[in-house]
């Protein structure tokens, strides 16, 4: 692999999303002038708007704002169109993505914005695990039915919810064909510390009773040029995330052109026939890296109950009865 390719790979791993946020012309100029010549270890490689690879000081790079107000959250990150690719051949239901999402967004113990479903297309086919985030559709039904504009889509493709505007009518939950939304029926276990936090749709913290929550592609981390929590937490490299405009996705280890990955692996979008144009693509569960594992050991009974009506579980019950 050439030096240039290695440099670009390093850049993508350190800050996949830096292009539109960090490397404006004036910032590059300022950063270059402030970079200490005798301390190469403090530098990072980035791309300028005209495609040149340069080194600038890490200290000179400004991370995204710590707080983004509900009004400001309507503005997407410029020149970005985010996309997620989930490789079903790698998933073993480790559930690290689920837990990282719950912890990162301070969700109640019984709420999951990322869920993992046990799928089996027929009794003659092998079962597989199906992680399901919000699909951040380009034609989101949830946004079209919201009567108060609490759900909205940004220019970078992310669909957010403003709890300050949400009236709890649940029209969005009815309108979403993927059942990705979760309603806060009761006090969502907000800690005293979280109660002091200024609410932002980009974090979802704190959750509010009588409103709806869902996966937000970790918009707060994207502002800081970090990958979503589920991507970072997955030990199997199942989830790739990136930018359609840049045509690049990464799982934190492997960085691949998006167009090549979806073409070579025959990617599909779940229930694409509905016309919602999801921003999440799936790679079929073929040529697995390992045999199917149940992944059901030590699960909470409430979580385990979600799998009871799947073809796999019914088949397992039948096999047990036949014995």
C-alpha cells in the first residue's frame, strides 16, 4: 500500500468526518502557522478543501461545540450525507452496541434505541442476527406526520426529535414502518446530574416523560469527528459508518469506499419497497466469519422474551419436543 493511501487511512480513522468541519481554508492557514516544527508527535494529517494532505497541530483543531441548542440542531453538518452499513455476516449478538447506546444517551434500563433481532427467513434456512437502529430515511414518514414539527430531517441526512416541541401524540410512532421509536411512558430515570444538563436533540439528554426517543446516529459525536457509539463498541466490526459524498465508510478498523462495498456485497435496504429511502444498508448474512451463535445466554428475561415468536425459537422448541 502506498504512503499516500496509508496517510489517508490514518486520517479517516482519526477523524473520518473532519473534511467539512475542521479543514476550512482559514483554519488550515491558521493551524499551519501555529504548528510547532520541533514536535511532530503533536500533529495530525488532514485534507484541505482542494484535496491536499497536510499536517496540522492537534491543539489547533477545534472540536465541535459541547452544546448545540434545539434551534441550532436543525442545521446539519455542512457538506455531509451520513450513511450506515451493517454486515449481517459478522453479527453474533454481543449486544455491545445496545449497551453503548444506552449508556451514552443515559437511557432508562428498559429502553433500547438500538435493538438486535433474531431472524430466520424460513425453517430450512440458517438464523441470523439483525441489528436495527433508526434508518434516518430520506423520505421519513415520521417527520411528515408530526403535527408540531418536533421530528425533522437535516441536510446531512440525520432525523432528530426535539423533546421541547414533542406533545406525545405518538403519530410519529404510528408513521414509522420500522418501529424504531420508544415512548417515555413514565419518568425516564433521569439522574440529578442529568437534570442540570441543557437539553439538546443531538444528545437526547435528558429524556422527558411523555415524549418520544430514538437512535440519533450519535449526532453529538459527529460534531466532534467521532464515530457513533455503536460503531466504536462493536467487537466484531459489524457496523460501518461514513459519508456518501466522500464515498467512504469505516468500522474503526477497515475503511472502504461505500459504493464498492454495497456493490460487491449486494447490499439491500430493509423494506425499501416502502419508498422511505433509508440511510442504513445491510450486507447479506452470507460467507459468515463464524457459525451462527444463539447469543441468548445470560440475557435479561424481558429481552429474551422478544425472541420467543421468531422462527428460530419456534423451531428450537419443536426440536426439543421431538426428543
